[in-house]
C-alpha cells in the first residue's frame, strides 16, 4: 500500500515492434552483435500441477493393477500387489515428470527478453514488442534481493526529469554470486509477486521470470546486470513516495520531504531522533483482528521538531507488542502523512532498507531495528 507518484504505471502496454529473431531454445543466449536473448515465463500455477497429479494417480493405478494382476495370474501369488505398489509409484512419478510435466513446463516460457545497444525489451515469440525501456536515456534500476529464496526482483523503468515513472520491466531471476548493480532493497520472500489470493495467473502486472536456472540462470542474470552497469551514467537514483499531502524523495544520501512550498532534508549526518510504538492491529474485521499481528510505527524526528517527523508504518507479529511503547506524543499531522511499508512493492522494500540505515545509526539499541531486519 505504499503510495507512488501518479505517473507510475503497472501495466505493460501492448503494441507492435521489432522482431528479435527466431525463438531460442530454453535459456539460450545469443551473443551476435552485442545482443543477448533469454526466454521468460509468467511465474505461478497454470493448471499444470493439477493435471500432473491426476495423471500420476492414473498411471500408478494402471501399473499397480497390471503388475499385481500379472503376478497373481502367472504365479498365483498375491505379493505382486505389494511390489506393484512400490514399483508403480516410482515409475509413475518419474515417468510422468520427465515425459509430461517437464516438457509442458517449458511451454510456459512464452516471452523473450533481449538487451542490446541501449535498450531492454520484452517480446512475444512472434516478435511483438510487449514492453521496452531505453537505458541509454534517463532510467531507474531497483534490485531487490531475497536471500532466503535465492532470487532477485529487478525493476528497470524509464523516468522523466522529476523522477516520475514511465515504461518499466519487472523481472524475477536467480540471485547471482556477483552483483554488478547495487542492491537497493531486501525482501523476506517474493510470494507477493506470484499468483495467489490477491492476483490471478493472468494478471499483466506480474513480473516475468527467467526460464533458465542453475549456473546458466546465474550467468544470464550477471550478464544482464553488467549490461545495466554499463549505462549507469544515465541512471537516476531518486525515488518518490506519496505520504498524504507530502512528497518524500529518497536518494542514496537519505530522505527529503516536500510539504507545500517547504522542503527539508532528514540529514543522515545530522541530528535525527528515532521513536517507535507498537499497537495491536485493529481493522474493524473480527477475523483479521484475531490474527497475531501488530502495527508498528517508526518516526524519524529532525533536530527535535516533531511537526516535521517522517513516520513509517509497517506490520509485524504480535511478539513485538510490549517491546515498544503503545503510545507517543506525535502530532496528528505527522501520523496522517505517513509512509506505508507493509505492501509487497519494490519501492516499499527500498524505503524499508533506507529506514533501517537511519535506525541502525541513530538508535542501534531500538527494538525497531530488529523488526526492520525481520
């Protein structure tokens, strides 16, 4: 629920474009004329899992009955049904996977990512350009890392002179050993970017995913990040957040707040106070309120001016209740103009990482630091 500038768009517009050539084999990389290409897929279930389970059950039943019945008729022994149970189970699982599920999984790779010259583009297999970002022009790169899942979420988007987002590409891939691009955020999991309760598998806002895995996937992701690093001179490091009637800017040096005609910086080398509270989650929905969750608010207070405090809101498990105060004397205006960090969005992960830097420097003993790390 972290707010974004109005110009930010999640949709991938459709349109005609240049062909990227014949469809490569899964995970293929072409290095002709500085062009690299890799197949992509939309992550998440496509109905394949259910079909595979039903096929395994059918194959297992047929094999079990055939082996058991054959031994019974040929030798007059019933133990064939015991061995048939084991042999049929192993044969059906491995056979169905390699002969059916694995080939069908490859068919999910229905898009192509290519990067060459000064552009990254995603195209359909028939050559239609689905989305394109020029990295030789002003652009932004967000690299979110999930160590637990061994993956990264890469967002590359074009921006204007005011750092407002335009066309963008979202890509899930393996976490390589070498990261030529600076990590801008950390995520415990990328489950929120896959189909589930909130998103269906045909949601166009879902990120694409590299089909290649293992060492091949690591090499592809490293090459892509190196390509982006070569165009870092056109990269804009500024990110905008909407916080009520304020606009919050984040650059590598910290947060800046615009409030009407006034602008002030939360100087990372200055004097910043850190305050926090934790309250039970209250939504008005009895089912949700019974969940073990707490609302945590963390405020950065510049030079003791509570009226200029920048407040962040996040969710945590209720174990943190009692670790922080339940109330504070924060002005109502600051609470109304807070930055929300409990959404699964790249910008929220980036803001959370930046907030953690402030808390680590100015209040390293605060329980809020452990909450931000969790």
